[in-house]
C-alpha cells in the first residue's frame, strides 16, 4: 500500500483501533479473545501501555496498529513488552503490519526496552511470516495454552531482543 506512515497513536484513534481489533477477534486466527471490545477499553490502554503505534494509509485512515503492554508487573521485567499487531481486513498483505512493527521496534528501542515478546497461533501464517521478516525468533510452542471456541490451541512464542538496550 502506498503512502503508509506510522506514528504514535492518539486517544482519538481509539475507535479505529477498536474496530480493527474486533475484526481480528471475529476472524478467530489471532487471539483467544471472543468478546468484541468497546472503545472505552481501548482508551484505557493509553493509561498503561508501553507503546501504541498507528499506521495511516494515504487517506489518513488508521489501517493498523501495534501495541506493547507490560509483560509483567515485576520490576525485573520492566523492559519487556508483550505486543500485538492488527491490520484492517481490507488492508492486509500490503505492508501495514510491517510498518506497524518497524515503528513499534523503534519506539521500544527509544524507550530503553530490551525485549518484545508475543504468542502466535501456529495456523497464523501471516503473523508468523511477519515476525520472521521482522527478526523475531521462535522460542518454542506452548501446547494446549488455552481454548478457543471449545478447542485447545497451541501458541508459538516469539521474541526479539533489542540489543542496543542490553547494556
Ligand atoms: C498478521 C498481520 C498483522 C500481518 O500484517 P500485514 O499487513 O497483513 O502483513 P504485511 O503485508 O506487512 O506482510 C509482512 C510479511 O508477512 C507476509 N505475509 C503477509 N500476509 C501473509 C499471508 N497471508 N501468508 C503468508 N505470508 C504473509 C508478507 O509476505 C511479508 O513477508 P515478506 O516481506 O517476507 O514478503 C495481518 O495480516 C493481520 O492483522 N491479521 C489478523 C490479526 C492477526 O493475526 N494479528 C497478529 C496476532 S499475533
């Protein structure tokens, strides 16, 4: 997709982010969540997320986002972000996810974070391809990590160390 631009997300992006996340929830490929979010839940992210990045298409519309939440409340893990990345259905496969992840990695580095981690369903080929493309390592597989629509599902653990912040 031409003219993509990534920037820190703003509170005013919450309705668009909600819509995009809810498409991902509906598609059943990305998350164990099954209940659609409401905008106030996404607005709350702006109070506690480590970073939220939005990608705009050429028309200034939010086409995707990436968010990193604290991995753990423990101080020793304060530099680890647990992230997710979602792209509007009609915008997938055109570089939006990559733009969101590049911006997230840059933001994490700027904030002194030393690692990004996530979990991906093994069936989610697009997400695994994006992670590989962005330099994430597959650490292993959580077996039977949760149930989605009554079926036990595995999760591939992915991580990317931000070497610049290991000092
Ligand atoms: C997964 C997702 C974020 C990827 O974003 P995207 O904008 O569609 O991906 P991009 O166009 O930036 O492509 C990035 C890489 O993934 C590859 N890819 C994208 N879609 C793919 C698909 N359906 N199958 C295989 N590879 C795919 C691209 O070829 C590209 O790799 P390359 O640069 O080596 O060629 C997006 O498809 C999405 O939102 N899916 C639903 C929600 C989701 O699964 N989120 C991830 C939760 S862990």
